[in-house]
C-alpha cells in the first residue's frame, strides 16, 4: 500500500454534548496502536458519564484491518456502556473498506453523522 504524507496526531476532544475523535490520514496498524493507547483510557473514563462519541474519518487516506478492528472495538465498548459511536464524513477509502468487509450495511448502530 502506498504511503501518504505523514499525518499529525489525531485529536480527541470532549465537545459539548459528546466526545469528538479525529482519525488520522494514515489510519493503519502503526496509528491504531497509538490510538488504542489514547482512546482506551477515554473509554474507561466515560463509563460514568454516557455521551455520544463521533469519529471524524473524513481525512483518512490509508485504512487497514487494524484500524477497522480498533473502530469496531471502540464501538463495542461504547455500546456495552450504553453509549453511541457515529462515523462522521467517512472518506472514500473508509467506505470502500467497510464495503469490502461487508460492514457498510451491518453496522447499523454505527450511525453516519452529518
């Protein structure tokens, strides 16, 4: 897979009414490991204060199965806590991967935010 320009570290902010996460341009196994270390504590901290989470995937140019696993694990953890995860503006690369894995239709709880 061709490597794109280096991406900046993704943001995770607590916006009013929810938590906003920004997927990096290179959302791959290298980034997934770092994001897991960042997002897991946020997920654990959020258990006591349910709120909607939004993952902005608009800038993703590289997406692999490790990134997909992380996204699904985050969704599963949030659902177990009675919370939601919305995928905002997924890039064509993310949509293609979801279609390839047959998850574009089966991930109903993973709503697409405007």
